[in-house]
C-alpha cells in the first residue's frame, strides 16, 4: 500500500510516496547498525542530550509548519495540533534532561558491591499510528535515543508528510545518519525487519490485530516487544459527583481528537437512575450542539475523521448497535458535507449481547450506561477485554482512590478524563497491550540491565563478596 496524503476535510488526494526498495531497506538497516556500534552508543550522554534537545527546539521554532501537517493529513483541529507539537517537544526535552540520572548505576542495597548498570541494546523498530503522529513517535524516540539505542520507524501510511517532517528534526539537529531512520515500507517488509537479527526490539502502537501479529513474529525471533493497543475506557460518575462538571468533562474526554484517542472516555457509566437520566439529557444535548467544520478554522468544534475507512467502520458499528437494540440518543449519521465527518453520537440501552458492548468505538461516539450502585459500576468498567485507562468522578477523592484500586486498567484518573505527560507512565493490561512508555518505566523498556558485582582481592570463590 503506498503512503498517501488525503485531506480528510475534503477527501482530496494530495501526495503519494512509494515503498522503498529491498536494496535500500538493507542499506538503511546496515547504516542503523553501524551508527549504533561505532557512534551513538559510545557518545557521552550529554552529546546525545544536546541533539535531542535541539530537535525539541526546532519543533517549537517550526510549530506552525509542523501543526499544519497534522491538520492536513489526519484532520486534527488546529488548536489540538499545536498542543501535540508542544507535547512531543516536551517529551524530547524531558528525556534529554533526565537521561543522565536514569543511566546511573543502581546499587543493590542487600548485596554489597553489586549494582545494575543500564546499557542500550541496539537497533529498535517502531510501528506508529496516525492519530497522534508526533506524540506517539516522541514517546519512543525520546527515551530510546537517550538510552543510546537507534531507531527505525514505520509510520502509518496516511501520514507520510508528518513522518518525513519528524525525521528532518533529527537530521537538522545533528544526529548522525542511521540514528533515526524513517521507513516507507510495506507490511511484508516490516515483517522482514522484525526478523532481521540486527533488530533487537519492537514497539507498536496500533490495533489489537496488528499487535498480535507483531508480537507473534517478534516472539518467534525471541525479541522484546512493547504494545500499546486499543482501549474502551470507562468514565465512572459516582453518586456524589457534581453533574454539570462531570458532563462537561465527559464531553471533553470523548471528543478530543474527534474521538480518535486510544485512552479517550468511550463508556460513560453513571451511578443512580435519576442521576443517569439527568446526565444523559445534558450530555446528549452538549454533544449534539457541537458543530463540524474545517479543522484549520479555530472556531471548529468537531473535525473530520481521519479517513473514509474510519468513517465507514463507525457507521457500521452504529448500525449494528441499533440493530441489536441500542438507542441512538443523538447523531448516528454522516454529516452532509465534503470530507469524512460524523455527527457526535451517543448510544444507550446497550446490553451485553450487543456487539458494541465489547468493541472499541474509535471516533465521536459514546456508549452510555446507568447502573444501580458502585459495585455494578466497577463490574461494568471491568467487563471488557480492554484495560488501558479509566476515570472516576467523585467529590470524595479518597473514596475515588479506593474505587480506582478495583479497576482493571493500566491507568486510572480521578476527577479528570485522562492525562498524559512525560513523567507519567502510559500503558495498559489485558488486550490493551503490555509494557510502558514515558517516565522512567518507558526509559527502561529496551535496555540491558547488567549486573556488575565487585568482590575484594582474596574473596572466596562463591558467597558474600568479602575477603577471605
């Protein structure tokens, strides 16, 4: 499949890029391996930090240009595009600042003379999605380049100009050739990259299907994998949460990036029948009032979906949900205008037998539930194959923490829909994947934690490190 730029607001095909040839792919693999062995891993961390920090500075200096690619290629609203640019830059800066501390030997208190040393492992292969084209890359490039690894990156076929732009950052910042390599390659070629013995680890953010395929192939090659997959995050409103505040938070949590967010608030769960009816009325009213428009226009509230395919899939899910008894409270139809627009949609009366009960709705569609009590809310929150994030809204934050402890997910946010920043680990459980990105946890995913133990001269062959 060629890499193409199609403007989601107009449906216009703007640019096409072909997959690279096999000889060129081999040359790029060889260059990456050479860069790791002879240069990047051997550089002082301060030198790597200088280059990564410069990439962050360039991203900020060219923020309008870089934000423009996001709006052009995947339809991101201009304000959200600028926020993503800043988010990516802040992640790069974070690791440039903290890597020196993260790379220090870690003494083992119970074993005198023993410490764990953090070392890079080599060439890594990253497969990244279209919904946050820079943020997703920064989550991998920031920590792994600062560790001393080098990165081969296959981006989504729908954001080639964004992919090329991010690669230019490191070239312009002074990174040696092979340290960060953008690859326009096919799925078959990606499989061969995973197989290649020069590649030491694989990370993917994407669909459950893609994650399973990558994990299977990497497993056959005994390679470490990190997967960040889908989510169907619950948004729990407890009986004491102020309704207006929770409703507004739910709208924001569902509609960020036109709902195309793995950790977005996809399942709204309200405790109490009367409160549920009031919440649904207010929530649906605010969702229906959001107007679609040109994502480049700052006044636009709802941007297009990223592609015709994404729009078609959501319309099919809505139709199947209704066919199996769900009620379309608002929306549910394609917007009658050029581009890939869907009306903000709320579905209710969803039973466990309904297909969408266990599916991810990746767009401006919210599933709404009312339950009798807190125990039922927790059971419903956990009653999904996914376990990425969750949120709990309550006037009693200590009680919210007790509820959070019972939710099966990698992240729980109390009184916010979700959040992300460089210092917060990001990742899930169950079919939402495994491993972590961001914070020190993300830094440690692709490293050799080498034990070094020092015993004094004259020590016994085995046992405690003491002189004989």
